[in-house]
C-alpha cells in the first residue's frame, strides 16, 4: 500500500522539524485545517491548500498526491532553485 497525502504531509513536516502550528502559519491557514489534512479527514484538500502545502514544504503536487516518489520541486527539476 502506498503512502497517502496525509502520510506524506506528516513525514515532510516532521522531517523539517516543524510543529503543526508553525507549518499552518507558513501556509496562512488554521492548525485545525492542517490537522484535518494530516489525519486524512480531508483526503482531497482544496487547491489553494494543496498549493500552500507544496510551497511551504518545497515539494511538487505530484509528490504529495502520490504521482511520483521524487520530492524534487518543479523549480529544482527545471534548474530554477
């Protein structure tokens, strides 16, 4: 079984040493909204939340959605980072 979006967000957040509160602040959303995403209660987050997650965690949407195993962001893949 593959990792879910929730699994990936939790692993990335923990890997960066951020609390839910700090990541939520970076994303300009409530900690409760982030908790719902991390717990899997919101399996299909809104597009603006998905974009905020990608930007705050510096990963591609493809990675968060399980379409690739590479955590490389789009900026890195085109040599922009």
